C-alpha cells in the first residue's frame, strides 16, 4: 500500500523547471532509492516533500491525505522527517543534549527523551563523544548525530539526502546497518545518494530523475541497466562496475 503518492509535482525557478511533473510512490515499509545526476531535481523534490519549498503544481498524498503546501512543522507532526545534505546540529550543545532537545520537541517527556538518547548514542557508536559539543564532533560523527536526531521518535517517512557523503567507511557501515535494521522493522525511507553500491545494497527499488523528470523506476538493478539512465547518469563503465561488484 502506498504511504506517499507524488502526482505531477512541478517547481519552477524562473524559466527552469527544477522538478517537472514528477510522479512516484513510496510504499509502506519501503526503502526507495532516489538517484540521478547533479541538478536532476532530487534535493528540490525532497524540499517539496518536507515543506521547505512550495510547489507550483501537483499533488502529494500521505496516507491518502493531501499534504502538499504544509510547512515543515506540520509535516513533522504527521511523521515526515528530513535529513539534510549539509549537516545541521546544535554546535554549542552536547551530543547527548542535541538528542534530548529533539526528543522533547517531538513530545517525549524528559525521562523518555533521556532513555531514547542513550539508546541511540549506543547504537550509533557515539557514546564516547556524548558529552562533547556538536561543533567538536567530526563530520561523520555529526552526520550520525543528526541521523539519531531524526529517529528520537521514529518517523512515518524518513527523507535522507546524501547521508553517506564524505563519511568514513566505518561510520558509513554504522549508518547503513541502522537503516537496514529500521527498514526490517517496517520503517519507510527515501534515500538520495550518489553512492551506487550502497543504493544497490540497501534499496530494492529505485527512481532515477534527470532534468526534473522521472527518467526510470523499478527494481534497482533494472533501473541501473536502463539505457536512458546509463546515458544520462552512469556511463557504461560505472554501470558495469555496479552490476559486477
């Protein structure tokens, strides 16, 4: 059953259609890959779905209810959470308190927020830096912390924009394992990433965008072998590398 339905969504910047009548769906419990070259409209689409940008046309339904045009706070209350490409944490607050503050903002009481923060710090292997300010963490640790902030209260739909970019391989594996476990428990994700091996590993189905349009969708390996996707995005060498590992 579709949790999210995107129907002919369009966003213009002057004469440029950054998202051009894009349509797709995300099923309940799915881990969907959203791929495409730089400038293809992926991040703009996430901005529209998370309420950080207004669409010029189209429909978006969450659980069958129209949500396009709601602001980020309203969408957060409906369970749509967004992880940004540029990491956003509170730089002068400890890693532990970053999580607790988010938990309190999402409706947890202090005891519940504290308990959940400790669980996430342990699971994301950040317990040893829990008392350091967010600004003192490495880039990868900040990514993991922001990831934890999104899951203080598990969302209905998690929108992840390049979570693995510039992350140490060990931290990338920690994050990948977290996503796999949550998805196995029924958590729904949309994952934007240029890391094709990770997309192949994590995402059974993918959507490829190009020039604001949906270029191809279907099983991930099938999408990556689509001639139009290879021409627009991958190139023959990369497609062969992904296919043969």
